[in-house]
């Protein structure tokens, strides 16, 4: 009886902890940005979310740069250029 009760308590605590992690992760993502970059004649767009518009836009730009760059130097250069378009909205 005690073993079953301990298992149920453990399962309840783990479930509560996982739920708290999911809730805090979703709650922190309050802004969503869509960023398009044009790098070396290639264009790509990406969407990302974050706690602030700056964080979401930076993540979206990094993601958008991935497919249009060919190596670390290009990825860094692409991350430093102004996006061809950027729109952000609160979630």
C-alpha cells in the first residue's frame, strides 16, 4: 500500500513539474516575429517567438539566414545585415 501511494505521489510531482516547465516556456514566448533576409541574391523568411520583439526578431533572422548561407562566415555576415522585411506581433 505504501509503495503504491509513493508511486502516485512521485507521478503527481513529476507531472506537476513538467506542466510547470511547459507553462513557463509558453508564457515566455509573448512576441512573434517574421523576418526575411536577402543575402547574396537569395531570400528566405522565418518566424520565431520570444519574450521581447528584439529576441524574437534575432532568432527569426538567424533561422532565416541558415538556408541562404554557406558556412560560418556567411552566417555571421547574414546575421549582421538589416532584414529585407520584419513584422512582429504580440501573441
